[in-house]
C-alpha cells in the first residue's frame, strides 16, 4: 500500500497530477484545483491509501507538481 497526500489549498491548477495519475486525481470544475479521489481531509491535507500499482504514476505526479504539494510514501 501507498499513502498519497495533497495540500489542496496551495494548488495552482496546473493539471499535471491528473494527466499523470488520473486514477487518483481530478481537477475540480468548481475552483480548478486538484482533488485527491476518495481522500480524507485533515487540517488542509487530503490523504488516501492506494494500491502499489499506482505508486509509479503517483511519484511522477509528485515530481511534476511545480509547487511540491503532493507527497507519496509506501506504508
């Protein structure tokens, strides 16, 4: 399992995360910011546990994020 975390308030809406990992990320039509699918929000940090099959795509999203608000770690 992996844990993916997103600081949504700081998102600038560049869309890289959704392009690289559409199984975990979507862009909100409401405000144009990234949404981490099926995540729980705790003090501004949205987190979700995901299958290890998504690890590589999640890491690519994390590296592509220009403001570094996505973190990925193995659990």
